[in-house]
């Protein structure tokens, strides 16, 4: 599948386009919706960084997971082994409503 056909099947929406859609749906100003979405994302980020899961019922759960340390290879010298230490990564698990909505064509 070519890159163009992948993009046609998986369109991307950025924050400003999301703000416009929400503002149009709720008949609010773009500025107000931008502030609300920004504050929401900041709070989710802060909570996850602190190790607190954020569960939005039906949509999904944002959380921080520990990725265990492992042995890797230096990409410049595949013979050389390097240790990749354990570290935290953000994770998202889709909720029931989101899963069902994505199944529809």
C-alpha cells in the first residue's frame, strides 16, 4: 500500500482542527474551546507523569507504565550490545465505546 493510500484511509486531525470542530458543534468560540482542550491535555499529562491513571469511561484510560530494562544493539555497530535501562512510558487503552465506534465502516 502506498503512503498516499495509507493517508487517505487514515486522515489526521490536528489540535486546531479539533478545536474548530468542537467549537462548531457546541456553538462556542475557538478561543474558549482551545483553552478548555489545552487545560484538559495539560491535566492529563500532569496526572500521567505523576503516575495517576486518567480513566474516561467509554473513551479510554491514559496511564504510565514501566518498560523493563533490556539488552539492545548499537545501530552503528550491530555486534556491540548495549543495555537499555528501565523507564516509564505513556500508555493508552481504548474503552468499549471507542473500540465499538472504530469497528464501524
